[in-house]
C-alpha cells in the first residue's frame, strides 16, 4: 500500500483544513522525511488522521464512537480525515467524518460516517460505518495493530524497540 494524499480538518490542535500530498516530488525524491515541530504542534495528529481514515480509531483514543469524540478540535462543530491510498496501481479514497448538530461546537455529536470508494470511478465500495474498517483491513492486509506498529515505529515506540529483547523485536 502506498499513501498518496492526506486531508484532515479540525483534529486536535490542527484546526481548519490541512492537506499533505505525499506524491509531491519533494517527498519522492528524498525517499525518507521527518515530521518535526514542538511538542503539541500536531505531529502525532497527522498519524492519528491516517488511522482514523483507515480504521476509525487512533492509538491514543481507541475507537471513536458516536457519543464521544475527543479528537475534534475544541470549539469546532465538525472534523474529518481522508486518505488516498494506492494498491496494485489502483487508488482508493478512505473518508471519515463526524459533525455536531448544526455543525455548532455545542451541538450534540451525530453519527460517524466512514466510507471507502474507488478514486477513478467514484464508486462507493463500502459506506456502512460498522463494515468499512473491516473492508479496508482486508484490502490493505493489515489490522489496526499491525498498521500502527509499522507506521508508528518512528514515534514513541522506537525507544521500546531498541530496549526490547531480540526475540521480542519481530513483534514490532
Ligand atoms: N480536542 C482538542 N482540541 C484542541 N486541541 C487538542 C484537542 N485534543 C488534543 N489537543 C491538543 O492537540 C495537541 C496534540 O498534538 P500532538 O499531535 O500530540 O503533537 P505532537 O505529536 O507534535 O507533540 C496537544 O497540544 C493537545 O493539547
Ligand atoms: Mg507526538
């Protein structure tokens, strides 16, 4: 699986709309890049957004349910995370969204929307919140734990990896 694009809106300290195009030559040419910034700037939130779009959960908050949403930026009435991924030369859009009544910060939380569609045709492959994560998991061949272990290694778990016993390392 290749990550092509990420869009997010109102997640944690990342208020407003944000867009990262991983297909930009700047990323491709370097092959490896770092996300830097002060603590609380929103580095981990970028990874949270990818997890939300794919699995509707984050390592920090677990499954985001219809009734609690601590990731929506305080004082806002909606939040979203969307990724474009590529598998075997085919592109898919994975979209996660939740809003409050009237999109007002004090409105009641409304049900989460989570869907996957084909980029080329716009055809929706799954749009039931209860089924979309499983659909995406099958498609990319990794469950949430495997995915977070592989992409989050650069984050806090890296120290744990270095300190772990050899036998344990295969688990990362
Ligand atoms: N619902 C929220 N609304 C606004 N800010 C939030 C919310 N939840 C968490 N935050 C803030 O978002 C930031 C999270 O940043 P994080 O992505 O962990 O940053 P980094 O990884 O760069 O240290 C923290 O400063 C936290 O206080
Ligand atoms: Mg962090």
